[in-house]
């Protein structure tokens, strides 16, 4: 998969973090993700992409970063259960924003996106398409780390 397709997802993620949370994320070099390897991410926001390109975009992070994002959004909660639901909602919406902004920037392809889905809990499973490579791009910020994973047909 060419950089002209991957870079809009990275830029959209960086721009959204800056705009929404006043945080400057820095990405590290991408790597190939092993889809069956265990991981430490506690929350993953997923969006299916279809059209000229088909695949999955995942925004993966730890609960502590989701809680910090919620705090920086000035959203207060009354209970641990409400906190967890709000974190899931925020990750879902953030995943939708970065994917929507990236797809809008890719003008040479007809692409549509699904509603976001959330996977939650330690070592949760993502239904990656079979026989496709998964490009993982790790990011770090002053308040935590996260990863954007891209899995598209033909990668």
C-alpha cells in the first residue's frame, strides 16, 4: 500500500489529537502486525472501509489514555460504569473522526466507511481480514501511547 493512502490516516490522527486535546502525537516507524499475537491494548475502535479499497482501520489504546482524553474533553462522570461507557463512546467517535477525515483527504478513490465498533478488554480479538497484511503505526504522547492499524486488501 502506497504512502499516499496511509499518510492521510496518520495526519488525520495527529490533527485530531492536536485539535481536540491539545496534544502533539509523534509516530514511530510502522511495522507489520501479527494478527494472532497477544497485545496489551485495552480498547480498540474499529471502522470498516469499503469501495475502491476494502479493509479495517483500528485505533488502539490503553484505558488510562482514554480516561485522559475524556478528562481533556471536560466530560465528567458519576460512576466507574459511566466512565467506562463514556471512554468507549469517545474512542468510537474519535475513530470515526480520524477515518472520516482521512477518507475525505483521499480524493482519487471512492471509499465509504461503516459506523465504528468497539472492542474492549485485555487481549480482545479484532476480526482482521484473512491473508492481508496489517500495518501498525505506534504513536506516543506526553499522556500515553496508542496505535493506528491499517489492514486493506492488497497491502
